[in-house]
C-alpha cells in the first residue's frame, strides 16, 4: 500500500503559482526525499497533503484517506514538523507534551522524555528562551512522540548541529526499517542522498523527476569529462547524439553520457583523447542536470 | 470539545481574563458605591447639563423622563463607558485569537496538524473565550455586590435584578465576541480583525448616542448593539428583556455559525 498518493494535484493562489498536476506515490515504509529550491512548491504540496489548503484540482490521499475530507483521521497517524516552526512563547517542552497528549488522547510524557534525552533538550525551558535549534528539537519530539505511521518533515535538520542531524537521520532510518514512512523536504542534497531510498524533484510547481536514486542516476547518465590532445581539434568535433556536452572549456568537454558506454568508446577510438573520466552522478549532479535541463528548455 | 485545546486556550486566556476581571470588578465596586452615595449631588449637576442627560439616556437605554432615581444610578454602573469598553475589549481579544491570531503569529500549522476537526477546534476556542467572558462578568458582579454592600441596607440594589442586568451584559459580550470571531475567521491578521471589530462597536456606540437627538440616526438605531442593552429596565422594573436577549443571542449565534462555516472551509496556514 502507498502511504501517499497525489493524483493530478494542483493548487493555485490566484495569479501566483502554486503546484500544477503533481503526481506522486510514496510507498509505505520508505524514506522519501522531496527536493526543490525555494518557492518550487514543496511546502504548498505538504500543506495540501495535511488539509491546510484545499486542492484546486486533483486529489491527495494519505494512508488511504482523503487529505481534505478525512484530515482528522489522517492526523491521528501523522507526525508533522513545519518548515518554519513557531511555537507558543509561554510553552515549555513538558507543557507541550501534556497539551498535545491531551489533544491526542494519549500520554506523550514518557516517550517525549526519552526523545528529549536522546536529543539533549531540556523540557523545562520555555520556547521564548529557546534557540532555533532547541525549538527545532522540540518540534521533532512533538512530531515523533505519538509514534506516527507517517512522518512529514519540512526541512527537519535546519538549525540542528551536525551531531544531532546524524542522530535524527539514524532515528529516521530506524523508523523506516520498522515500517514507518518518512516524507521529508530538503535543500540538503547530500543528506537526502545518504538517507533516502526514493526522491522526487519539484520545480516551478511541477514534479520534474521521481523514483529511486538508482533510477534517476540511470536516467541522468554518467558524468563524462574528456580532455583532447589539441584544443583546435576539439572545437571542430561534433559529439555523438548519446553524449550531451554541457561545457566546452578549451580542450576539455564536460557532459553526460546518455547511451551505452560501448558506443561511446567506439566513437572515441581513433580520436585524439588525452584523458577520459566517466563517473556515476551523485544526487547533486542529478539535481543540477534536471534543473539546468529544465531551465534550458524553458 | 477537546480537553487539550481547552487547556491550551485556558493557558493563553487566563492572564488577560484575570487582569480584565480585577479591573472591571474594582470599577464596578467603585461605581456601585459612589453613584448611589452621591446621587443627589450628581443628579443636581446633571440636571443643568442637557448633553449629560442625553448621554445618560443613551447609555441606560431608555427615557429617564427626568427622574434620575436610584435605579438609574445603579444602572449606570452597568453601562459606564469603562465597563462597556473593558467588556468589549475582552471579547475582542479573546475571540480574535483563532484563527487570525494563530495565523498571524505563525502557530496555525502546529495547531492544524493536531487530530481534531476544524469545527472541534472552533468550538473549543469559542468555549474558552465565552467561558473567560463569563469569568470577567463574574468579577464585575462580585465587584458590584461588594460596592452595594457598602451602601446602607435600605438602598442596596436587588440582587435578582442585578442578575438580569448582568445577563443582558453577558449577551452583549457574546454578540461582540461572535462578530469578532466571524471577522477573525475572515482574516489572516489579528490586528486588522481587532481594528475592524473596534470600528463596528465604536460605530454602534456613536449611533446609539446620536439617535437620542438626530432623526436619521434614530431610524437606524436598531442596528446598534447598545440598543439591546438596557439595564435600567431590569433594575427599575425587574423585567427580563427577552426581546433584547433574543436579538443579541441570535446575532451571537448567527455570527458564530457563519464564522465556523468560513473556518471549516477556508484555506489556512501560516503566511
């Protein structure tokens, strides 16, 4: 079963762009990264998923339930951390666990205390006196304390120090391996790469790529750098259709290989190559490729 | 209603409620003692001032027919601008917290992520501000009774009649709160919502005053909330102002339901 299914989901803000025809499926038990630059539509998508915003078109289903009509039932099983977390200034961690627990009808104290200890957060401090990182930790505790089936985290590691970030990543991995689904948006490509098994990239309100990291890498092609022996000769050469050159810098070409390596080697043979590098793209390269490709196509 | 949401609302409302309650209790106590005690001097002074009589008539909500009797001085304690301003201010502060206040301070996302329906949230928040309003008016009643106890036994107001005046004020509070709640549901900025309600109640106050001597205002006087707040009738005649309560109650209920419908259907998130 899929934890999240978005079908032709659109949401506009009058003349301002929101999201357009978003189709996405997040399998249960996966660690899903939702990538995109600022203003791409990540937060709008999350807000529609959580029933804060009504879709203009299409549908969003979480845990098999409609995101707008059955939002109450969904939220009983969802933990959410907003991107720009703001909490009541009079609230301290203990009050927050007590009040949120009363709303949810369960005692969040023991689990909250355990999480606070793991994240090294003093639950007695009022949020008005907390640093951004401390508030973020409290937000994470409140999102995790009721042991949700689905976690939706908007930029969860921002404001956290590297050690706590690593701790959080470990915890998220453990949650996913125990069958929980983690959906999180991020700018940090390295983080998504080390953590996620699946990703989707959103640009200008549309999904431009989605799948496992391996699928995206395969679709993107290997990164290729060719250094020719003679710069003059390089300018006279035309690349084959399966080699997309993104940068020509004197005698050096940089680009991506979108066909079989054998054909590429065959094309190179007999040509004056001084040096050749073929590497598998990392997520950053995949991301750059999709965004630059889109920009060029726009 | 949700217990956790009530706890949260109570935690947010009690400081303002305690402050407003203490102040309104003190004001009521002073007015309840001072006005009847200095009734003769005040009546003699006001008899010379036409505008003062007009203002008093506007405040107490009925024609005094030149008789500035004891009941009217008791009534003034319930319509004094300080008392009315405090009551309205508390209603506006309490009823604009959700959703405008939550959106404005950026906590709406956290609140909406909880497993409660929007109607449940709206109902819990309404119960909190209405309950806190009741607490403020209880302070006012206590202050009024305490002030009355300081008067000689024969001139104290009848507590059962004071209770009628108090219920009338409570319905006025609920009507202002209902309107404030509706405007809050239509807004993302609490400051703007509060200002809009303030303008409405101020217009209501002015209309009620102008209607005493200006025919065009008299014709639309029924639009003023204060038209339905007439404590003199209760204190002088001991009559329940059923029609006034019905109008204020209907207005409160209609604005509350309209607010709830808007709240349940609109897009909501931190801006």
